């Protein structure tokens, strides 16, 4: 059995909205970058995948947009290159270094993939 690390943004008052609480700073971005570097893959639901892709997928031009500060680039580079699995019953195609997993995603992590995936981070 491989470890599955779960993370979610929750404020002290229990709000789970991704924009609630404090905006990311250099320290938190270093922390999340290090967590992603420990994982072999990220496991997203469709909504989170689409939100993260729209923010962190490297543009085809090869340069990061002006809104990304210099201290955010290590995080952006890491999430862009990290393998992703997307669980969705409404979307069947993904392409940001990702594989689509039907809603019965447990089969995707069966015996054939156990040798490839040591740890997976699940981001909700």
C-alpha cells in the first residue's frame, strides 16, 4: 500500500473556499512546492483540475504570465510538470500531463500501477 496525502485549504472558521484566508506567501509556496516534489502524482477532481490548470499550466509561449511573481515560479514549474490523475464522470479527456480516471477511480490504482506510483497527493 502506498501513502495518500490529502490537503485542503480550510480557514480556522471552517471555510473551505480556495480564496478564503490568507493569500499565498513565499513560505507557503515553498511548503507546497516541497509537498508536490515528494509525490509521484496529484489526484484532482474535475473542478479543482480545471481551476489549477487555468492558473498554473505553462503557456505555449514558454514564459510565465506577468501576474506570477518570481517566488511563485518554483511552485508553478513543479505543478506544471507533476503527473496528474483527474477523477470525473463528466469529463473524459485531459491533457495537462494528466490521465483521466472514470468515477470508479479505484481500478486505476490497481496492481499494475503500484510499482509506478509511490505516493499520491490528493488535492480537494
